[in-house]
């Protein structure tokens, strides 16, 4: 079972920041938070991951609360091509445990 | 970056046919690959873990004799849907991570859409 909860859907205006929340209140000390997205009829695309510090890359920023029980994925300037289902997943640092997907958040970017 | 390739991307076949899907890691060796299935408007469900040189590990409810997995090399895993029926129609996705890669992400193929008539 997925260990995260996310809103079912969100809308965002094109050009605005999209902030996608995720609750992972039972996260363990050795678990990372990963974000993926899935555009229709494609495989999931990796976005970003983090342990406890905030992270930023060319795609997005990840803000993790100090208690690590929740996080927010930020797409700074959403475009129509960012319309997708976004998945927040926790996974242990070590070993080869597969990613377990929850239902994700369907983000619709609106012109 | 690491890339996972899947083939074919789309297949349509008659009921009773067996269908083989290939998953390749293009720039790393994968001792373990994962197979997922996704029905319309649902999330990805893990089917099995494919281990190079040994038997696959199947999730509860997944028939091992129905979904044959072969991981004969460090860069190739295959999933064969045997005697496929319309209820097997789904989006099948494979995934892999470089071995001993710690917290590095798992990479996914583009999926295979299987339609059984």
C-alpha cells in the first residue's frame, strides 16, 4: 500500500507556480521522498527526490517539512505540457525495493 | 542519463495468443527490473520483480504461469503474457535502477499498450 496521500486533482493557470502537496506522516528515517509524473499514455518520468533538505533541479523544487511528514512539489512556471498525474512516493535509501504508486494528483494546467 | 527501453509500444492480437514484451536497460546493467500494469484511470500496480539469473518474484494475485518473466542478461528482461484474453488488455510498464545506486531514481520505459480482441 502507498504510504502517501495526495489530493485527487488540482488546477493551475499557465505561467503560475503549481504547488502539489503530499502527506507522508509515517515516513521512516531511512526513506526518501520521490516525485514522478505520468503524462497520458507514457511511462512515469522522474522529477526530483529528497531526504530532509529542500532540493531544486531544472524541473522543479521539493520542499520537505522539518518533521518530514509532508512535502510540496513546486513547478515554478507551469506550462500546458506539465498537465499530468503527479505521484509522491516514499522509498528506503538502501536495497532494491520497487516504487509503490498511490493514486497521485491529476494536475491540469489551464491556458 | 539512464534510459530504459521497452518494445513493442503497442500490440493488438487475438484472444489465445501469447505476447512477449521486451525491456532493456540501455546504459547500465540491471540485476533487477520491475514490471507494472496499469488499467485505464488507475495507478500503476507492481506485478513482479525480475531478477537476473533467477526466478522472478510475483506480487500477490499475479499468476506466474500467466505472466512469464525471463531475465537472461543484465540488460534484458522479457514479460510474456501467455494465452492472452481480453481481460489482460492493459498498459504494461517496466522499470529498472542501476545496481548499488543507493537513493538514485528508478527509471521507466514508455510502456506497452496491449489490446486483446
